[in-house]
C-alpha cells in the first residue's frame, strides 16, 4: 500500500472518509477496554493462588526462629532476603525487603533525602532547586514523585542502549543541584530496551558534581523476560563499588509482577553502608514489614530458581499478547510510514511513536471508542511530550480477544489521526 | 513493715546487706527476661492462627468486586473500612485503611505536614522551629518521630483525666509554632488512664494560634479493655466537627494488638475532607495497601462485633498478667513507701514511679540480673525524665512464671535502689 506521505489531498480525503466510517462503527459498539497500566492478567495472578493457602496454622516461624506473626525485624526475614540477594547477585546485607510497594520505597528515599539529606548530609531541599535527570520516555510514577517534591525534571533522550550517556555525564558532572536520575535498566518503561553493558559501566563511573547524587535504579523488570534468553545487565552495585562510588546507587526490585501485584514484597538493594543508614531510619518510621507475607513468598518460591521457573510461566502467558501487538501493528500500520514501535524482549509495555503531533489525538479518538490508554504525554516529565508522539501500550491485562479488538481500534485511531495530520499540513 | 523513710542508717544498712545478698542470688541465676515492649504473647497471637488459612485459592475478591490480588484501591477495601468505621463510630469515608503499621501512618503524616504543609498549606518546616506538646510520661515512639524531624518537644503533665488541659489550652492558643500534640486517649501509654469526657471535649474546643495545628489522636488501645466494662471515650472527630474544628484531628487505630502484631492492618480516621487530601497524596506515594491482608481480616473477624468478641479472648489472657503485676508490687512494695504504680483497666502497660532519682539505677540493676526494661526515661521527650522515676512495665509477653520471676527481680532492684538513695541522702 502507498504510504500516506505520498498521497495527494484527494486520495487522503477519500481514505479519511473510509476511516471515519470504520471508526464510527467501532464507537457504536460501545466497548470498554483498558490498556492504561502495566497490570498482570487474572491468568497470571492465578499462577500464584496457592500462595493464598501456603502457610498453615502452625507455620509462622522464619529460619532464624523469628515469629513472623509478632513485632520485630526491620529489613526482612532471612529467607526472603536471600532470595532477593541471589536474584540480584548481591549479599543479604545489601538488601532490605519491605512491604508490598517498591514505589513506596522510592518515594520514601526521595522524601528522606529531601528532608534529611543523603546519609545524614545536608538536606537536598536546603541546597537550592533540586533537579533530577529523567530519561524519557520514562515511567510516569517516577515523574509524579519528582512533581510531588517540586523537583525540576530534565528530560534526557533514551536510545537502544539506554540514556544518552554523553548528556548524562556532562550534566551530572557540571551541576551540583542534579541530585538523582531515574533508570529502568532492563526492559525500560516504556521503551523496552535493555541498557548496554557499556551504559551501565558509564553509570558506575559517573563523576557527579554533587557528592550526594544518587542513581535510582528501578530494576522493576529484572526477571521479566518474554523469551528464555534472560537478558542480563551488569551488576551496578558491584561496578559502583569498583569505581570508588560504592554508595551512589539505590536499586529497587519487587515481586509485584511475580506474585500478586497488590500483595507482594519489595526490595531496596544498596551498599552495605547505605543499608545500615536506611535501617536506622526505618526503626523510627515503622514497626517493620509484614513478615508473614514475606514468609508466604519464601514458602511458595522456595529459592531464586523457584522465582525464575515461575517467571517462565508468566512469559508463556505474555508472549502471545506481545506477539499479537506486533502482528496487528505490522499488518495494520506496517506499510503506511506513520508509526514506529518497540518489539521488546520483556517487561510490560510496547512504546509507540506516531507522527509528530498525533499522540493526544489518537488517545482522544481511542477514548471515544472506549479504549483507555495511558494519557498521551504521561511518559514525559510533567506530561509534556515535546513531539506529542509517544504512546505507551500496556497489553498484559486484557484477554487476547479484547486485546485484539483494542488494538484494531487503536490502529484505526492512528490512521485517522495521521490522515488528519497530513491533510492539515496540506491545507 | 516500717517504711524505709522512717529507718535510721543502721537499719537501712542492714537491709541493704540483705537486699544485696538476695539480689546477687538473682544475678547468679543468669535469667534472660524481657519486659521492654508492649508485645502480645504467643498465646494471644495464636488466637488468630486461623487467619493464616482463612482465604482459599478461590477467595480473593472484595465486596465491590475488587480483585485483592491485583493493583488498585488506595484506602482499603469496603469491608475493612466498614469494620474500622463501625468500631470508631464513624463513616467509611472518614477512614483510610493502610498496611501493617499505624506508626508508619503517623510518621508519614508528620513528614508530609513538615514538607508540604497541612492540606497543602505552608510547610511546617518553613515556618520556624516546629513544636509539639508531649503529654508525659508518654509513648517513646511518638517522641522518636519528633526527634527525627527535629521538632521541639514540650512535656505536659498527664493526670488521671488526661493531659493538663489548662496548660494545653494556654500553650496552643499562644504559640503558633505549636503544630501538634500526641495523645493516647484510652489506656494511655504508659499510665493507663482514660481521658475524661471533659478532657476530650476541651480538646475538640481548642482555639489554636496556628490554623495548621493538629491533634495526633493515637487510639492504639481503643478496643483493649481488660474487663468487660468497655471504657468509652467521646468521639473526638464528631466533637471537633461540632466545635467548628472539623479538620483538627487525625485519629489512628490498628489491629496490631488485635490480630498479628507484625502483620495486621492500620487505620487513619479523620474528616472526610482530610481523607480526600490524604488519598490524593497516597496515589503519588504507593500502589496502595495489601488488600489480601485486609480481606483476611474481614473474613476472620466478619464485623465489628467479631472484633470485640475477639478482644474478650485477649482480655482473658491478659487479666492474670496484670493481676500478677498488681499482686507482686503490692506484696513486695506496698508497705515501704517507695513507689507508686498504675492499675490500668486496659492497654498494655503498668506505669511505675520510684523514688525520685532511682529509675535509671533500677533499670541498671534489672539489666544486671537479666531483666530487660524499657530504658528509664524513655517515656519522656528526649529520654529525659526530670525526676528520674518513671518506669514502664510491659507484662503482656512473658508467660506467667517468667513474669513472676521478672517482677520479683524488679522489686528487689527497686528496694535496693531505694535503700541506696536513702543512705546517700543521710551521708
């Protein structure tokens, strides 16, 4: 088929009419389909249902004798610390296991560094206007945390190897008010790329102008490969250690997309010394995490390899969904020259770039036809996609049939918005 | 027996010798007994063991259809909100149910008011030196939160009816930098008193100089009566509403000493409008509480009356322990004129006042004989008991036999420290 860019006004107008008729048919169906968030499906959650009953009325003690029903313990029971440590290739004293939300761990660590400083140094908030580097497109909830704390966000381009490291190195070394950077190093949200070894090494060797600069390494999809290839990234904590920056990185991981999204366990990993600092603060802040839920996870998965076997089951469910996205986008849009998209090997998203200036219109059209997407722009700081082109597709939750229908509506919206754009340019 | 105060040096010296011999015997036994914290006993925790298995592999949906395994929902599933609302005589929209730690809810609300202000007003931390009133003796972990945020703590005396309200009213109305007060209105930690109706009414009618003053109403022992009398206190949230101060109070409650101390659910109750503000912030902060654990609690207790019936079982276990404390203290110390203590009708503590200047010595002697007490002074801001006399006894955790032994050692320490004090005064 001819690309839209090669058509004249008459051809485009004819196609527009056709597309509008087609789109109105979609609207009339009055569907309600949701692709807004990276949410596991019922089928995935059910992989873990045995965890609901895996403790017995006599099974509540951790390896070290701790009664998980009672108070006590601030950073996780030994068995769950070991599982995270093994998965991340760290030692248990480099790991703090928390409650059900790694987002809460991130929020908390930004909050504390703002108000009390990094390792009890000068609070960020008393030093001037705090800034974070935000590789974009990125994860909207990272940006929401920055917004909440009035942190200026500086977008940095992200490519196939990770963030543009020349820019990162330059900015970080020049500006002492740049205090952090958000990274999703494996199956980046939303672009799905995996940071290259070289990128990770350059992160570890950063020479920040601020000695209280921190890398927020949100390894949210650390075990979330779609294929059995298991993309591996270098161990940022070890590399930072070797580069003489042992305390520069906080790594986050979680079982939200391993066990139950709303009732899992989260993990903060960092240097032993950082963990000691954080533990001290936690004793003022909380009675400690829910140890029974940690024990449930330990009983169910047994060990790190149990987690990896389980992730294979997730992959089996997710592969057809990601394949469907790829198939539909290719067959509907592949020849039209109006879009690009990612074909990730893991994670939860497909990142879609329309023609410049079309993303909001596409999301709006989709909403009209009952397909909810992550708001256009959400993948950029302050919701501001300068090219208005990036859309995050979250294909994991809907059943295949619904997903197919949602994708067809999406593609119809993309085509319509693109034709409108070409026509507007011509007139 | 003669009171120590009426003895001469020779009599006291003779008694001191006897006491030292007796005390050394205790030391030689090398016991390890812990009365430091208000921790439920194994027997109490076991009352809830069925909660470990009360969900089935098909039982994970809340009343409103929410899949509790998945993401979604920020302030609690309907059934658990209703239980807390019924227990506290509020409506569900005045209640936010969180994770396993009400301490975390308190810390969080102080943190946010410091950094972002009350209801998005001017942050406390930008207004000058923030101060909190601290009825003392009080709960050490409240004071730890203030310490963490560099909040000045002003001790206020607490009597049988609650804090000295003349002082509270005067200070709060005069000083706009007084931003909060910590209250444990029912079975106060550690004194065990219940605020009188009049005290609660005066709290609701406070006329603070600061319009962002807040009462932190930690109703930690709301359902924790030892007898069936069920001491009731007026509804502070309704009273504040009636007094035209609808947003002045945050109430906290939890099931830490109802179900599993380390794996329960916590609750923040406040005006509907305050709850709306807090919900908005929570969406930036967390993916939401563990809804499966909330569902477990709802399934196990069924409703508010189920909670109250369960609390009767706790009371049955705790009554003999509190009676033992009372009996041993009376028989060992009752006639000596060297101590006073509380006889609470609920809660988790007995508050003990030695002769002035003896508390640290008593705790030190106890430690030598293997009995760990809450550090002397801990019940006052900055660990500074101006009279060095208050000791918090936590009798709930040890089995009766251990408790008896610990109390005997404690009384021996009290006697020895008191004799030493009298002798020191005479010499």
